C-alpha cells in the first residue's frame, strides 16, 4: 500500500469514527428523552472495525461532546478519549465477540427492570416477541461490570437479540443503533403490557404459543418497505 493509500485509509477511518460517535451521542440522549435511562444509568456502544465506541462512565449524556470519542479495542484496552469508558465494557465486548452486532444498547428501563425481578422469562404476551427471536430470557443476577454478568447475559441471548438482566435492566443489539434502540423500546413496551395485564385481579394474560410466534416471526421478516 502506498503512502497516499495509507493517508486515505487513515482519513476514512477518522471520518467513520467521528460519524459513529455523533450517532452514539444522539442515541444516548434519545434513551434519556424517551425515559429509558435515568441519570447516568445504562450505556450505548457501536462497533467500527476493530474499535468499539462506548459512552463514558458517570457522565450525563447531555454533557457528552461530539468531538471527543471514547473507544476501546476488542481486548478492552482504551485507545481513544480522556474519559474512562463505561464500567460495562465486558458486557458490550461479549456481544461483539459472540455475534455480528454493530451496536448495543443497555438501559435500566423501569418496566424491563421490574419484570426482571419477577420471572425467568418474559411471557409471550404479544407477537413482537418473535422480533427478538422468541420469549425474552432473564439472565441471573451478577455484579455490574463483571465478566460473570457478561457470561450470564450471553447464555440468555442465545438465539435472541435481547434479554433482561435480573434486578438490573435489559440489553439489546442490532445491525445499527436504530435497530438496537427499537428493540430496547419494544422490549420495554412488552414488559409494560405484561405487567399491566398481570396486575388485573382474578384474571391472567393469554399467551401466544410457539406456533403462533413462529407464524408471526415469518411474517415479520417481510415487514416494512422494500428498497
């Protein structure tokens, strides 16, 4: 590769990182605006090649600067930024090492967190359960920021694009930040629906069976506008 090609590749990489960081900051602020995050809870990441851009630890999202990216490599070593990365780096890296994800959203959304304390799996109260791969599992509790939590999460994510974390919150991933965000919002909504239905005295929510979920999943694959 010539020097000119090296310069071109470095410039393109810089632009890719800057663009991805702007999107990450916007997504972090969106989680707050939509009530999925309170204070500095939760975290967001996006992968750019062998870099993982992550929200920093303990910094309110409205104070994040679009010109100061924070990034780690796939080994977890910080390679960009003066601010320390989120304590949940192990959780994010576990997803990237095990899936083809390009983005991860982790929140402490109220209804998702509430459901995580009640059941081992979110009951299939709506056909959008199929959009996450099936009934959403609850990963056993482990201290935040640990490899143990990351391992529990990966088992709960098998065949799924989202899971709940016991007494903690939820995690979703996707091909884009928008997709990961939409999955988080959908999961929070389904948790809210189940909690509302399950709270009615003398009644129990009807649930979808595996065949019904499979039918919905097949139809959802063709949902939306075609390019």
